[in-house]
C-alpha cells in the first residue's frame, strides 16, 4: 500500500509588497495594511505550528512569506529554527532570491519553490503582472549551481486550458523540476474569480503530469468544499495533499473525511488529522536552541493551538 501524507505550508506573514496577483488573498489586503511589519506572524506562533507539524506527521510544504514582509536576516533565522524542529532541510517559497541570499539559506534548505502560478505567458502577464517568470527561471539556474532542488506551484482554474499543458511539460523539462504543487483555484472575496475548476478538469492536469513525469513529486491542493475529490486526485497520480486548514479543522467531520478519502484511494495515511499524539510538549520546547523568553512565548502559542485542536 503506497503511503500518502499531508503537507502544510507555514505562512510567515499576510503582506506582500507586490500584492497584485489577481487571484491572491494578499491582493485584497495590501491597501488595508499601513504597516507591513504588523502583518507578520509572531515567531513563537510559527515555531509552535512547526512543532505540531512534526508531531502530527505533516510535512512542511514550504515556508512562505510575501515580498518585503521580513528582512533577510529574520528569514534566515526563522528557517534555521524551523529546520531544527523539522529534523531535515526545508523548502522555501519567499519570492525571487539572489545567489548571495540563496547561499545564506543553503545550510537549512533542500530547495526553492518558484511561484509560477500560471504557465501561459499571456495569462501570466495579466494575472501576475509584478511577478514575471523570467526572474524565477534565473533563480532556478542559480539553484543548479548551488545544488539546490527546484519546485514550482501552479493554480488550475485561472483561464488556462489543457492546450497549455505542453508549456508546463517544457518548463519542467527545461528546469529539471523536482516537485510541483497543483492547486485548484479557491476564489477569495474581493478578487475577480468566482468559482474554482471542475473536478474532472483538475484531475486531467494531475493525470497528464503524472503520465508525462513518472518520477516527479506531485502535491495536490484541495479545499473544504472539494474534499470528496481527494481520492480521485491520489488515483490520478498525486503523492500527497495540501491546502486544508488542518489546525482549525482538526478532528472535525472534514478531517475525518480526508482520512477516509485516502483509504478510498487504497493509500496508507502517514499523517494524522484526527488524533493528537501523546507526547511531552514541554520537552519538545525545552530541546529547542532558542532563548528562554521565546520558549515561554512558544508554550503559550502551542497551548492555544492545542486547545483549538482538542475541541
């Protein structure tokens, strides 16, 4: 029985200096945020979330933050701490990085995620006007030089068609992409998009990607209103699933449905979305190489999360 796990992206802030990707939640928030530093998450909260990910068998899909939400030094420090918790190197999705910046992260990361989002260049220019693909490609070339892995994200339902698949095929081949996350568009209020793609269409993208790239790691994103398609995403070729509010909806009918969907696809689920592991949380905190004051803050954040998950 093939194993399947849950992947959770850890977001570091809710601000992005670009803020004009037409589908993105952050595009609806940029004009509301006067001080970007106030839109950042507390470090203790990020650490607590990483501890829960490790305990529940959730892979960290990547650390993600909008452009200019943190200084480089702050991001490197966060990555260093989370890598310590994760016990293995991380993926990073924080925009386009220069070679000197990549070198600072290299001890703590296995690879970089490029937020491609839209593979059709005409659509990309319209939907992500401030995030051109070329700089991401240049960053991928630097990854080759530094022996870092490469991942990409793609959102299905933004106006592309299956006729665009050759563009994806060529891009993956050209840059020797190691991993791809495919999301079904989840429309946010305040954006021009009103509905996500139909399940059959979304599945065709995953199935064609798997058929073309048998060794590629494929992560599929699903949302609360699309959970009944998860077994089909796995059968189509996805290795793991993401994009579910796993802390907020822990041990609810939705998380039980996900675990049942994995069983339906004849997969062994190596994560848990329904049962909190019985571990010594204080011991996990004490083992961290961080200041005592920060440990105390982590304890408070962790307890708040655990209370939500135990309801």
